[in-house]
């Protein structure tokens, strides 16, 4: 998953039909443990463009995306937020939510 700037994230969420954004922190152990699991899920959905953004390095991103805890997983469909998961994420529930959305728009 590529690191993106706040400007790129805002551009991509409107540019791509499906865009996933992973918001994380530098010293967040949950963030670093969850990222490989999320990347594994996203491998099953190659139509989703994805990026990650460090809210400690870009604090204005927390305000832009209303982040009160990290990590935050956001999925945008046609520029609209469709999935928001935060902190402790059930990865199978997350996979199921993505699958449901992909099925609906296909």
C-alpha cells in the first residue's frame, strides 16, 4: 500500500470509483499489526485503489477525516464514504463489508 499525502488522498477518493484509505500513527502498535491483515484482504479486491496516511506526520488529516482514534479504515465508493472502521477491527467483518459493496455495485 503506497504512502499518500493528504492532497493525494482527497484527490484519489474522488478520482477512483473505489478508494481505500488507511489512517495510522507512527508509534501505534495496533496500526502496525493490522496493516498486513488489511493489505491481505485488499489483495482479493484488485479494483480498489488504496493508500495509507500517517496522521502523526500529517495532523490536519485527523481533522479532515474526523479521526479520534487510530487506525481508521475508510472505503470510498464514487467519492462517498461507505465503510468506516476504527481501532480494533474484525478483519472478517471488514472483508464481508467490502464484498457486499463490491457485489452491489457490480
